[in-house]
């Protein structure tokens, strides 16, 4: 069923990947950002404004059926933004988005969150095995960015429970565009393809149609890796042996491309919950990167993907 979707932070990577997919399936898209997109998507209703202003959000949500809240400062901004910036945008403004949605009677919001909420829970113990990251781990953020996203998730949970704004938080891995080889190796360290990110948002929007209020939940959104607990120690001490076990030609392909692992693999992400409850499965990841290397291509997935 077509809907009008508001994307906050619409000029960012997620917004630019998501808008065309929404339009293709027949939705109307309104995008809000403080800056203009570098490549505007034809058919998108664009609003250039600061969502931290209450009047801006009150106008932006008019006539909207659902919201994808992607506007945020991210971990890469820690080096050049003070803590108060993260608080003002990721915490205070998130409250404003949800309050405006509740006042307007909007019933579905997908919150774009991060693996950074796990913080210290992602760290292996001493020389112990790599950690399987699942949604039941304690949230122990190690910086203001992770903290701000934990508070954003709690805000979303409150509005789901108290104001019937049904929602989920998608905890994304790294998907900022990177050169081909870097992006391929990044899949081993918490990377996800932006096309899979967009697909996860679509899946979440659809799941929220029938999800009753008061059931806010969180989901890891990452590329798929075949690791098991049996791999956990070698992932830290000898990751290439693990790769060779699962993909016998991986060492030779990576060496020929000059794209070796960056060091120990300290964690891997369990994405089963998103598959079970959102019917989402990633299409792109390390196996597709290896296939591109085998085929002599410099892009992940064929041109029609």
C-alpha cells in the first residue's frame, strides 16, 4: 500500500539509497535535511531546514504516514564535534521528532541506530575468543555517540509504549561509501552494503504495519558471515585460516588484490532476529566481494542489482 514517507537526514547515505527504492514501489517521499543533497533524486519533495526547530518538525510531519529517522551525528564526527552536538541532534532532536509524530497521529517510525550502542560489550575478554554480537547483550556505550543512540532508542521505546508510535531501531554496521577493496574487507569488521540497509528499512516499515504498539524492538543489520563459536578464537589469532575454511580460495584472491584482513577480527554480528521478525536478508557481503574478485569486477553485485 503506497504511503508518504518522511526521511530525516535525507541528504545522507541512507536517505540517498532509500528514496529511489521507496519511489519505485509507489510511495511519496519527503526528505528533510539541513543541507542540500549532492545528487537530488527526481520525485522527492525536498525540505531544507533544521529539524532541531519544533516548528520545522510540526510542518514536516503534515500528511505523513511514516518516518525514517536517520538524521544524526555519527562516530566519524567524534573527532571534530563537541559532545553537546551529539546531545542536541541525536537526543533532543530525536525527542522532537517523536513528539511531533505523536501529536500528528503518525504511527510508524524506523529509528536508524548503530552497533555503537553495544560499546564495551563488543570487546573480547583478554585473549579470549571473538564476541558474537546479538541484541540481548548489555548496552555499554563507550563514547557520547553510542550513549546518544542508546538514549534515542529509549526515547523511541517510550513513545511506542506511551504514545502508540509504533517503532523499531535498526542497529546498522558501517555503510558510508568506501573504495571497492576497502568496502570488501570492511564486511569482515562490521560492514553492510547500503542497498541492504535500504532493504532493511523497507522491511521494518512493512513489519510495523501489523505490529501492535508497545512492542518496540531492536535489530542488528549487518552483512552475513558464516562464523560459529568454533571459529571464535582463530578469528582473533589467525583470521585468514578461518576465511580459508569457509572460502578456500579467499587467501589467494585477497593476496592477489592486495586486500588482506586488517588484523584480528574481534566480533561478528548475529542477524538472525532481523530475518525471523522482519523477513530481511542481506544480498551483499564478503562472499559477493570474493565473487567480484574472481570475475575481475570492481563492484559488489552486478550492474542490475
